């Protein structure tokens, strides 16, 4: 579903931000490493990356090397013996933490695994854009040589909880056999304002170095759906 994502540009963008804010070394921890796409890209840029991923299936698909490793685990609870120069959490992993307790636990765990002055880089949905643009029903279609998929995204907004539940219906057509199948899943997503991020960060022992639109580097605005944050451990 995300074959059009320019992961190489995203990896280069993260590398540029880490260098701009003077990461002290090359040791990264990735919260929500998925199948290792970003981790391996950053490893190719000279970092040593270890990923934590909740899905065992994704961990099993990841290509692990001497510079990218990963394990199954909960990013709010896992305790490693190592400390890291930076932590990254991409593709809105932090927005999947929908309760205050969940968000605070992730930030506290990030702080525990960082050296003093270590960097914490992540992206989230930005509340001003969600409020102005409002999530809409969207349909996405992709087709390969043997598979056609239609994905319908139907959002339900909960303004008092800073949350949007995205209800997905996926319709799958196996072109080689003619068989059809379908399934549904819900992705609850939290969006954040800058004062909210700053308060959670301060409690966990961080200060904010930067807030900008993901990939473009533009100032956050009502058009900024994806917000990139850089924190430093005090």
C-alpha cells in the first residue's frame, strides 16, 4: 500500500536533521522499526541501528545485518542495557499512542535509553491541520501483476480526545485465481499541538530543538499534516 513512499528521501532527511543538531555518535535506536526499511537506509548512511517492533511478523521480514538489527518488543516497556546517541520513531508511531499514559511511557522510555544530549526525532499528526482540513473519506487502489487492492479509509473524529479513528476496508482480488477477499481494521491516531508536545517532553527530561513540516522543513501551519519534532535529552 505504500510502494510510492520515497523512503530514500526520508532516510536522507532524517540523516540531515541528525547531523544538523550534532548527534554525538552513530548509535541509533528505532521505536517502531517495521520491516527495517528506514533502519537499513540509515545503516547504509553510516549509523548502527537497533529496532524495536511490536509485530513479530514484521520483525521476521526485516533484513538484519551487522549494522541493522531488530527485535520484537513494546516501545513503552522494553529495557535494553545499551544507551544510544539518538532515537528515531517514524511513520507516525508516536501518534498511535492515544492515551496520556501511553505517550508519557514512550517519552520516558526514550529518555532512559539516551545519553545526555541524545536526540529524539519523531513525526506526528499536527492538531491545527487536523482541525482545519478535517480527515476525509479516501479510496486508494493499487494493482500488481497478480493482485488488485482497493482500500477505503473512513475516519471518525473525536475532537475532545485529540483522536481520529481511521476505519479501513480492504478489498482484495487475486488476479491469478479470480478469488476475492476482504478485511477491516481500525487505526486510532492521536494528533498533537506544540504546547502539548513541549509539556510531555519537559516531564520526560527533554527540550525541543526543532519543529517543522516533515520532509519540507517548512514552518508548521494549518497545512502541516505531518509534523517532525527534534528533542534533546537535558
